[in-house]
């Protein structure tokens, strides 16, 4: 099998480690292997509790991959959690002291690097940058690169993304302890939107396990994010407390018994428990449990609406749902009760071998890494590096300079990874 574009991608969440082996071929992602390693707790709000312990799990999976495919994995692409992400705006200017200077890649990289000279908190680290508006003299290059243009002064505006140092360092420490090089790094919300054909102007709502993240993308850049600390797990825990039962039973009722949008047989008694304080049995109707879940969903929507009202005046901006909570029975119809959420779309998966949303971010990371390689001088994968000419002969790429700029902008490839070793 041709492993030319083979990518091992991973994501370390609070309660599990996900690893995928994907091959990019014929403009598609082909899933070769995937594995989830569950834990009582790998991380606390994104900060790895014991990097050495997690590294042993990652190393075991990689050893299994090496044996299965008879390869040697050297590099791993990592998704970072966007917990406590901060976004700064910055700008920089470079004077060439020459009227008709021809702009090179080196010039572009230098002025982008200059935008990182901002003041951030001592416990933060810059993880990504997004240059979004270049100018050469008076000519603008919004969301494209001014490569080979001529002028004396180049300037750029950038968005700078920072994470808590503890999240960044502990996540990368896992790869180091597992004896893996870092192939690339991106944030979970960026990875998710790489599954979309277009994310120039939209709101992504990730109804996740421990939180609901609302991300505003404008001109293909992440301009604002809100991390609502209520997710599927918190809804299940609230239901568990209501029913005085085990977590597994509450989860079963949440996903199999309760339909948040249906009032059919709402008075039906579906559970009961003995209250030791009152010495009486307490009965719970279907409606009792429905209202418990509805109250949690309503609270999330209230936070979502307040955030959207704050960050965008566009009441018709595209909204995309993804995440675990959206699979609750009746969820899709129930959301139509809220004016701002009546016309949403859903992040669907079209990749064979992947049957649920939990792999969407890692599929997106694979696409991101492939697109990075389109514009690198060297093809860099998880198992090898090779001359770009070989890559160009094996894949369909954009050839002329104008299209490269357009493609580069559309795919948001000018996110820069910052090596903060």
C-alpha cells in the first residue's frame, strides 16, 4: 500500500485519548485505524495531570500501529483543546527602503513574526497566529499573500491566539515522553471547520462532552469564542441527581427514553426511588425528566444567544451544530423553538470508516496537514519526509501563483504554529 501521505493524528481530552491513522489519497481521507483509550481522568480542563502516564498509553497505541502496518511512526499531529483560548489583534510593518522591492516568502514570514510581539499574561503562550490583511504600500491583499508583489512597505494585521501555558506545555510533554516528534498542532475548533467546504462567515456550536463551545468565524478567521461549561456530561449528571440513580442509568434514559421535543405519554411514570429522608417513594413522570433536560438545554441556549448578540449583528449568519448532545432524541426539532437557531445546519461526516462525530476533529486535522503540505517545500508526514517534486507528481495541486493565494486564503493555511520550546 502507498503510504506517501500517511498521518497519525491524536487528541487528548479530559477522559480519553483518541488516535487515528489516516491516509490522504485522491482528495479524500481514508481511515486506516482508530482507537480510543479511556481513563478515569487524563486531564483537568485541558491540562494533562500526568504526562508520563498518558505518554505510555500513546506509545502503546503507536507501537501497535507500527506492528500492524509495518511502519515506523516518527511524527504525530496534535489537536489542542481551545479551553480558555484568548484572541488578540495585532499589526506590524516592514520597510524595505527600496521603492520596487519584490516581496518574498521570507519577507511575509518576517512581518508575520513581528505581529507576535505583543504583551500577554505570564501564564499564557502564543499557540497560533492568523494574518488576515496584508498591504504592500497602498494595495490591499485581504486574506491572501502578497507574494511577488512590488512596493516599499509591507504591513499586516493578525489575530494572535494564546492558551494557558499549563495546557500547552503538558499536552506537548506527552508527545515528548512518548518519543514522538510533533508533526503539526492546531486547535480543536479549527480542526472541526476543516471538514466544511467553506467557513468564511459562520458560527460553529460544538455541543461537546464537558462544555459547549461557540466559535465565530469571519473571513475564515476565528474572531471570538465562548466556552460554556455545560455539556452532555453535565446534563447526564443533573438527570442522575434528579433520579437518584447511577450515571449509566441516567445516560440510558437520556439517550433512549426521553424525547425533549415530544409530549407523548408525558404523564407516564417512568421511574421511582425511595427517599430516605421522607421515608416515601418518589415517582418521576416522563415530563419530570424531560423538563430537567430541557432546563439544561435552555440554559445553554441562553448563553449562546447572549454571546451571539454581543459578537455579531448578523441575525442570518450561518450556524453549524456538531457534538454529542445533538444526538439526543428530539434535539433537532426542539432547537427550532429558539428564533436564532431555527435554521441551523449540521456538521455531517462523509468519511468511510467513521460513524460518529467524535472523530470529526481528527479528520479535519488530517485535511489541515495535507493542505499545509501543498505549500511546503518538503512533504512532511508521520513516517517520512520527501522532496516536494515527488509529491507534486503524485497529487493534484494548484499551479499558478494567483490560485495559490486564493486557495491558501480559503483553506486558512496561513495559521502559523509557534514552537515555544
